[in-house]
C-alpha cells in the first residue's frame, strides 16, 4: 500500500478499507487492555483517571504533529476514543465485580 503510487479511486478505497480493518483489530486489542484494567482495579472510582486521560491525548497529539497531522483533530478523536474506553471499562468493571 503506497498511496503515492495510486492512480484510481478503487486503489484508494481498497487502501482505506484495508487500513480500517487494521484499525478495528487494534481497537480490539486496546479494549482487551480495558478489560484487563477492569479486572485489576479494585475500585470503580479508579476507572476514570483524568490525569491519565490528558496524558494519553497529549501523547497522541504530539505524535500526530510529529507525523505532520493536525494535532487538534487527532486530540479530538482521541478524546472520543478514551471516553469510549472508559465507558467500556466501567461496563466491564460492573460485569466482572457483580
């Protein structure tokens, strides 16, 4: 996959579809880590950690900017990702600890 060599929209779409599949697989791994966190944490209140959330978003923004991507846009995406991860971890915590 080298977008610079693409000459058709079919190639672009196939490349995007391939990347989307890889991103979903990586999200599955990320959410597996949230399940582990839910299992390990003893207190439901520990699931939400605003300092860690800010750190994760800042790291994503910095890495994005180093790669020439719009940092604010990536930070916004990561804010949604982290909030979804927290919600998932809360659900898992409640399920595991029930």
